[in-house]
């Protein structure tokens, strides 16, 4: 499982990055969601790596 935390705002980001953050289930700064460790989720995290923090559990 991956623990994904939004640490920076999406203001000023590209639309596809905002969509990725929303698809990860993150809305506000410091929101935390747990996701299965799949290639699809890893790809989404890679696109917004400058906005999120990831911890492996």
C-alpha cells in the first residue's frame, strides 16, 4: 500500500496535473489517501511528484 499526501497546492498547475491529483482522491493540502501499489497509481504519482509525498506501508 502507498500512503499519498498532498503537500503543495494545485493552483497554477496544468489541468492534467490537477486531474491527476483529483483522481488520486486528494482535495486539500495535507489530505492523505491509501492506494494499492500498481503501475497505474505509480504513473499518476510520478506526474505530480512535485506536489505529493509518498510513503510505502
